[in-house]
C-alpha cells in the first residue's frame, strides 16, 4: 500500500524564488527527519508565493499509513506556520 499526501502552501512573505525555496526546503527536511517519508516539491512553478509538496510512504498496513499521514499533515501545518507559510489545501490518496 502506498500513501500519497499532497500539501499546497501559500507563502505570503516570499519576495523571491530564494525565499520560497528556503521555506520548502525547511519543510521537506524536517518531515524527512521526523517521519519515515519521502518528500518532493511538485509542480515547481515560478510563482514565489505558492508551492506544492508531495509526501509518500509505503507499508503493508493501510491503518498505519492513515495514522502516519494524519500526523505528518499536522506536523506540516505546524512547520509551515512557523516558517511563515500557510497550508491552503491537502489531500490524501492510497495506491
């Protein structure tokens, strides 16, 4: 079973691509360090104030993945808020 969580961010204070990348890199690194997940920036656009992050984990238990991804989503919201960003949307799918 594969769980794929997509998190869309709005980074209001970003004035350059460098500002955006700093927030995105911080979020990805912290999620990887605290959870057993893979992360990547998706839809890398040239918009400085928007970002989409993909978070993936694999397990044989759907219940485990569901709990893990809920925890990851809450952590992503907290980390994003601390970095000056806002999670505007997120959705979870299982493959």
